[in-house]
C-alpha cells in the first residue's frame, strides 16, 4: 500500500508525535532495532510518463489474466479453482449477476443526490498521494470543473455507499456476494453506527461503524489521477466495474520475491522509480467503460485514470485465500500500518468464520444469538434497511443522543497507536469524532423504525428492561445446561469488545463427545483444507486475540475447529 502523506505543512501536531504503547501481539513487533517511519519524509511525488508505461512491451504478460465465459463464474468453479489470477470481463455485467445504473443517465450528480452532499469524505491528493477532507458536495463541484481549470488533482477512493439509497442500484458480482465473509457471516445485530457532526453549524457528518463496512465503494477520479502500487487492506480481494471513463492497472502477482521487494518499497519512500520495473514481472491491463475485473488477494497494483471516470467496486475476504489474507495482515502489523487504513474488526471476523464452520461440521453453537434490541448504537442491519432506514437523509436535528467514550473506546484506542505508516486504501476514513451522536429514532424488531421523541432532551429508554434481560439470561443458561451443542453463555460471560486477551490458550477441561456431520466434513476439499489449516494455525500461534462479541469459549472453539481439520486431513489420500 503506498505511503500516505499529510496534506498540510509545518510542525507535526503533539497528537501525532505522542509516544504510546504498542499492541503486545508478537505480529505487531517489528524488532526493537528497526527504525520507525518518519511521517514528514513520506513524499513520493508522482511524475511518470503514463503513455510510455502503458505501451512498454515489458509490461505485457497476458498469462497473468484469467479469461473465461461470464456464465462460468459459479460457486462450483470457485470451489475447484479459487481466485488466483485477476479475471477481466468485457461483457454485459448482468451476465455475472451484477446490477448497475445506466451509464447514459447516471452521473456524479446522481451520487450526490443518493448519498448526500453533507457526507464528509477523505480525498486523495494525487501529486503527493496525501489526503484532505471535504464534503461530497465540494468534491462533485471540483469534479465538474473543466479539465483545463483544475489546479489540483483529487481522487475519491473512500466513499463506501452501503446504507444509502445508492446501494439499491448496484449489486456486486453474484459470486462475490456468495463467498463474502462480511456479508454472509458477520452477525446482523452487530451492524451498528454512530455519526460525527462537524463544524459550528453541524451540517456535515462522518459515519462510523461497528462492523467491517468495505463491500461497496463509489470511486470518482478525474483525468490523470494515479494511485501508487499497493495491496488492498488485510489482503482483501476486489471487484471493480468501470461505469464511465477508463482505468489502467499495473498488476504484480504476490510471489514471495515480489512480496519481499514490495515491503522494501514501502519503507524506501524517497525512491521515485516506477515500482513495476523493480519486480519479477508486471502486466498492464486497460479497463474500458463496461468492463469488470476481479483482483485476487495479495496482488500488488497501481491504477492510472486517463479520463474522468466513475467506478463501482468493493472489497471482500473469502475462505480460499486465507493464507494470502493472513500474510498481508501480518505484514501490516509488522509495518505498523495506521489502523484506520486497515480492515476493521479483522480478528473478530475470523472468530465468526471459525464458529460458522464448526456449527456446520458438528452442530455446536459458539455464538450467542444477538438481539437488535441490545444494540448500544444505531442498528443498521438488514431489518433496518428493509424498513427503509437507509432512505432517510442524515441531519443533525435527528440526532440528540451523545455517544459516550465507553461506546467508542476502540476508536479512541486507535488514535493512541505507536508511530504508524499511513497508506492509501479504499476505506480511508477519519477515526476522529466531534459531537458523536446516535439517532433519536430507534429500531425494534417488533415495530421497525419508530418515530423520534418529541422532547429532544429526553434520552431514549433502555431497549430491554433489566427484568427482561435477567429472564433471557436465565433461559440461555438453562439451554446451555441442557443442550450439549450450546457452547455460548449469557452476555455477562462476554469479553469486552476488542479487548486483546490470551483466553484462547486456556485449558479446555471436560467436554461432551463431538458428533461430526460427515456430509459437511466431506465437503472440505484439499484446496479449502489447506487454507483453513493456515487460519487455525495463525490463531493458535497468537499470544493474544480480539475475541468476537457473543463468543465465550474461544479455546474450545479453536480446538474443535482444528480437530475437524485434522480428521479431514487423515481422511484424504496422501499426495504422491
């Protein structure tokens, strides 16, 4: 991921230079003698001859791109082949299960109307790959400025449009939606958010979320924008559709040699050479209007925009790229990449993934069913969306309940990290909050979206009474005591969210016998087995982990996950 520079000049703020403790995980330890990055020196001005680079024959490696008929992109094909090479589709996007607005009528003004002009966004300054914050309305005004009158080049890579009306107009490829961990596994009740309102008049806002909200992006780039070589955060794979304009990709496979060279490239920020010339091989691919590309985990790439463009894309994690995803995540820890430019809640997601597999394989349930009524912040899951919550514009007058420091403890902690490297990433966003609020309107499963309270000074009542909570806790305890497949407990047994703990290494003690679902276990292919073994080994090696909400027995979960994998490994024939 290319280093990200500050947009301003002068002396760094005290906040940026304050020394703090680093995470105690060994993956975050890059060695005591290693020199920390000096943010003030992160200046790699982009001055390349892109026409020359696009036509350079050394960047012609068509074998890097997988070609296939759109109808072949099925779950069966994926399970057999995985996602190893970029796939370039030049076809009607509906043939791969996508839904998109008409390019003849959809414009940046459409984005403005559907998302809201008062949304604050992080905008990349192309000249030095730094960034500034502005409202979406301000950026659209810049985008519409005649090309010869633009004094700067700004590039929007961070506009995640989920939970807005724009989400109704765009679907990612069908396969992506089938395999995406966040979309299929993250608990719906934990899809929550709060809002930061900025400025004296509180007209602009920035949303913050309690789940990995990285699935849907609208990328708006003016001509001559360039994003330097990078790997997408946490090794996520990417779907990418060009609605208008063109995009040029330089693609580098994630070989061991290229990966090592890339890490040195990140550190050597004064090097102005084109990175594609430093690796084993690099391929240039041009995406025309209507083209779609899937970029697998770990592929190093740079992007140039010859013409004003409007693109839809998104990031996703999936089971057949665990090894590469974890390798990228560990490198991010080693280089101390800024948390807000990484996939949020990564380790919590891994626990939900393991629990989902274990439930299929053995019937054991390790995740307590979570209720919408228990949400501490604004619930914004599927039921909220079905009730039309995403259609409502965000305005300050609809929010009068202040978010406490305890609610946003993780955001505060992310500001206290040790000196970090900032990088360009699709989901770049501010983790500062000013006047952080939750809505006066509440959601319950019984009534849907309720009307806001008339008295703005009255805080909403607790969504679930203490008596009802005690009754439900007793029911859960009774269920756990009488059903040998229930391994979750009531909420009082939960870990504090995002607290790094060593409890996954505790002794397990006596447990009831395990009953395997042989049909489900037999579905673990050799390819999938290898990937999941890497996941199990990674979690087992860690000294401390961030246990997901609703999981009370992480040691038992990890042990059973690995037990099933060992059983399946023993069943498969030994390769010659």
